[in-house]
């Protein structure tokens, strides 16, 4: 008997907001062109900030709110920090280690990064759950942090308008004395053609994407993974309070939600404000819902990630 629970959340965004009109000054595009194809109106790009500084701020917010929302929480009970990122400031040390040091968590904390692109936050949650089941400590910090702007070719209007920088974090808890619904699935298929960014030493390390292929992949696997979650837990879409998908493109989410008649309103969207923040997007969305008071104790939330790899993952959580 155990309950894996999201206790508190946090988010961080760069100070510089970049509108579609601003993007039109950099590349041949327009507000109408971007909105019609993606639903995006604005995004944030780092100037003074970095992947690590955003991660530290978001994680710090989650910890502060942990004290407010869990009377039993103590910082010394954090045994694990996982940072989901494709854009770490360093090859090493890991972003997670930088976060743990900044929060003064001590040396008895396991800290590491995970790279599953836009599925990273979900992969990190599943990894945290598995590791906490074999740890004495009951809390973990999961942080999705991305500085996608440093991977963008600002001469390619098909990709550069889609992404933004940001970080979202969750303080999670494995309570062995409570029972509740939590199931997380994860999948992958090798594909280095549809969504690719070459690594260290590459002459061209800009993000490249085949938009139509990725769109078809996304709408297929979101439904597949949601249906798997519902089947494995014996739930229906009527039992779910919110569905939080990776915020890649409004058209993707709109296409999927139509397949859940009567449950369309449960699919949360904020891509218009932040664009695609990769591994940070689900954490940012969850924080918006928590801070607004939309998520209350006892609710059931499905989260779905999908991205390069190709990878995808979904889970249901009791708040």
C-alpha cells in the first residue's frame, strides 16, 4: 500500500517575453501564420537566465510550497533530485546536482539528469516513483528545465516560432501509509529522422523537425497512452478532473480531445503563453493549475508527454 503524490509545484520563466510580432522581425512570419498553425501567441527567451538558474528558481518555489501544503514535509526528507532537460548548461555536472547544491540539500541526496526530450518530465516522475520505493526518504524533486532558444535556427520559421524557455518543478512524495491511484507508462521507438538535434562537436546543432510526421505521431500516441492509463486503472475519462498534455501545439491537443466526447473541457492548455518548453511544459502547466486553485485535494490528473526519441509517457495521479 502506497500513494505517490504531487505535493507542490513551482515554475520559472525568463524576464524577456517575445511575441509573435517580435518573431516577425527576425524571420519571415506573422502573428496570424503562427497562431493559425500552432495556437501560440508568445514565448519567453533567456537573456541573463540559464537552464540551471530557471531550474533552481522553480525547484525552490516547489520546496517553499511544500512546507505550506504538507505539515509533515521537511527538506531533509528529500532523497532524490531528477532534472529532465535536453539543454543543460553543462555536459557535467548535472543540472540536478546544481539544483541540489543551491537548495543546500546535503550529500545524502541522489541527483542526476534525464533526457527524454519533451517526455522528460513524465520519465522523471516514473523514475522518481521507482527509486523512492527503494529509499528510506519519502520525497523527491522533479524539475523540467529547458533553454530551447539556444537550439533554434532563427532563419527557419517552421521551428524557431514553436519553442520557448522555462522551468517547471514538482515536489513528490511516496506515502507508504496511504493508498491511492497512481500508474505511469512509458514508451519509445528509435527515430533520429523526424525530430533531431545533433550534439557536441556537430557543425550544425540546431533543432530539426518534420512537422507533419511529428503531428501524426503525437495525436496517435497521446490517445494510446491515455487509453492505456484508463484501462490499467479501471477509470474512465469521466473520473478524471484534468488532462495535462505536453504543450507542443494547440492543434495537436484539439485533435485529441475531440476523441473524448464529453471530456473535451478537461484538457488544459497554456501553449499560447509559453510555446513549447519541452520537458518544462507539464510542470509549468501543473503549477498554473495548483496556483489558481483549480487543482484540489483528491482530484485525479492525467499527464501526458511525447517527444524526440521518439518517446511518450502518461500517468494518472491523485492530488
